[in-house]
């Protein structure tokens, strides 16, 4: 749509500093281009549309309260806690058959998540690269979003019986792979709905709507629970199965503006089209060139990939820990999730000012240090139960957002001008490449020590490793503008 279109309803861009952030997105944008407001909002609504899969299905409700609960234990083992008095966070109960079986479920789910991480590593980077080259990123987003909705509908058939545990775990794992593939292409479309002066605000709008969507979806679940599901018989896990269907409907409805209002970009002309397996060769060549000519940027990509997987693990397994290790009731887990999303959203907004004042590296190092200290606090004082987990969880969530936001801005500052598109593509690639680490160590530590709360140590090790790697990366000193 041209800038003379009266229906464009353009966003008036504020003046911005010349930070190179736009070029770092790999696009040469016309600063005078006018993007219709409808396109911007429709693009951002995709984050809102898919957020319930992350917050409701993966983190705080379906997996943590249903899939790894005693609903999927053999009846004779589940009956051991028929009166609800067993607290698996207590040393007096942690060695019981009931608590051990719950730990087994959490560990098995970790292994399934690990397998999903391997698939993301193998598929997401190359599929995103090919979609960019062929100019069909939107089609990949639409196809992946439709499949994600169907997978959420399929969770309705995961009945509360042990035999269905693996069915549910497999559906959720495939959903996480599909969601990642969609996200790669969705993020790549940011430059198509923004200008050099508005890209930060547009990106922030997507992040903000994602956080708000997660909060609203969780609040709806709480309200339905308080209304006792309007008198429905929710035995056999019906409440959770209906929640999954609702999440699927949410995805379909709120993705429609993206379908109708966001245009498809043209294919790239700076890269030849190659076959699927040849795409891996192109990827390897990009990595080798970066290592040879820009070593510090290369090592930052590796370090950030490690600690970003640890950040993902905090939210992926936070709800499981709350329910399985700290005895949170379903309503308490959901309220906990609402609080974490709210704190993470506020801290992410505040991180921008801290980044500009003290530098992105300082923000990341501080955030990772806080995360490690908070995780160790929860682990060593887990006998304190819910209060300890509330304190540790709030502090953890407050540090996650700044670490994520400042990682992107730091990379924009250290990226060579002639390699910005390639480097930001590798940023996404390396993040996917390490996405199996947290699930792997989570599952290993639970398996080795036989209690769910030991999974905290696995995630902490990933965060600590990423921090150590970052400290060894030589980066230019921050210059406050």
C-alpha cells in the first residue's frame, strides 16, 4: 500500500538513535515507507494467538497440572495419596513410591522434550532459511499455525489413564517443534511490517501482546475453575482436555487477522535456491566464515545459545516444579503463572533503560547471576515449600526478560555491517541448536537423584555454563549515547 493511501492509517514513528539495529535485522528498509496500522496490529496479534500453547499447554496448566500428575499413575499408586496429604517436597515423603512415580513422569516428559529439541535443531534453521529464500515465510507461518491448532484439538483425546501419557507427551512435543518453526518465520517477517523508526515499537507490541495474551488465557482458566465448569462432570481429565480445545480455538480465531492482513514478502535475490540437504552446506559455510573473520561475534552466538536455552528451561519446567515438587494446587499454579508473566513483562520493558545506561552485557551478566542465585536458593531451601518457590520464582521471572531483551541488542552492536543478515539468522539457528540441553539435564538429574526438584540443578548448570562462556567473550566496551 502506498504512502498516499488514505486508508493506510500510518503509525507516526518517533525519532530514534542510529544504532544499526535495523540493518541487523537483515533488511534494507525505506525510512519513508508507510506501514498500515492494520498490518502492524495483525502481525502482532499472532503472538497473542499462539501464546496459550506456551503458557496454558506447555508451562502452567496442561503439562504441569495434568500430564505429569497422578492422573497418569497406576490406580494403586495414585490411591496412596487419596487424601491429598503427601507433600513430595518434604524429605519425609520424597522417597515414597507415589513421589518417585511422579518424578518418573516428570523425567519421562523431559526426555520427550529433549527429543523435540533435537528435531528443532535439525529442522527449524534450514526450513527458516529456505522460506526466506523462496519468499514463502507467511505460508510457513500459516501452515504451522494450523497444525498447532489441530494438535491442541488432539489433546482432547488424552484421557486420564496411564496409557495415554505417551500420547499426550508426543502431541505436546510435536506442538513445540511446530511452534518453533512458525516462530522462526514469524520473527523474520518483522521487517516487513515496520520501518527503521518503528521496528522497536512493533517488536515490543508483539512481545507485549504475547505476555498479555498469556495472562488473559490463564485468568479465563481460573474463572472457569471457580465457576466449577458450570456443573460439568470433569472427571477423566475433561477440564484439562476442554482447556486444550479452548486454546486451539483461541489460536484459530486470533490468527485470522494475520491471515488476511499481513502480506507475503518477495523471495530473496541475494542467495541461490538450493535443495533441502544442500541448505545444511550453506549453513555450515556461514558459520565457518563468521568464525574465521569475526571470532568474538561467533563466541557470543555460542554463549547466548547456551544461556538462552537455560532461560527457556525456567519457564518450560517452572509449572512442573510448582505442582510436582512443591505441592501447588491447580489454582495456585495458574495464579503463579499469571504473576510470573506479569513480572516478566514489566521487567522486560524496564530492561531497555538499563541496557542504554549500563550496557547490554552488564544487564545480561547481572540477570544470569540473579537467575543462578535464585535457582540455587529454591533448590537448597526447597523444604520451605511454597513460600520459597514463590520468592525464587518471582525473582527468576524478573531476570529472564532483561536477559532475553538485552541479548538481541548486544548482538546488534557487535555484528559486522556486511554480515548482519547472516549473523541474525545464525542467532536464531544457534538458539535452536542448543534447545535440547535443558530438557536433557532436567531428565538426567531427576533420573540420577530420584526427585523432581533435582531438575533445578540441571537448568542451573546450563545458565552457569552460558554465563561463564559469556564472560570469556571479548566484546567492545559500552558507549552510552
